C-alpha cells in the first residue's frame, strides 16, 4: 500500500471519538491485509474497521514520549485518514 504522507498541518476530527490530530506523529502505513488480519471483521456500525474502510490510508502513530525521569508516557495506535480528516482512531497502547 502506498499513500503520500498527508500535507496537513493538523487533522480535523470526523467526530468526538477522534482526538489524534498531529500528522507529525505518523510513523508508517498499515497494509490493508495486515489491518484486516489484526482487527478481524467489523462488529458494529461505528467500529474502527467500518470507518477505516472509507479512508485513503490507515497509519500507525506514536504519540508517546519520555518524562524527565525516563518514564514512557502517551499512547500509540492506528488512525484512519481521508484527506485532512481523521475518520477514526484505535489506541493500541497507553503509557503513563
């Protein structure tokens, strides 16, 4: 899967369930076959899988960092992007 890195300075959230808005934190594209194998079939109309089907691409993001004392904080996950709109996100890890 190839998709250009979004040129947006910030993503617009499609709804209130999306709060990842920083294109600078995108790490890499998630191939559709790997996404389907990882998430399985959709379970609800508002599931990540259903929303991601309308996306230009699904990206892995890393919004984590370290505190001054070396603790990892933040989160990482998946975000479905269409243009400059973040359609859906799925948090994979939360660090605090």
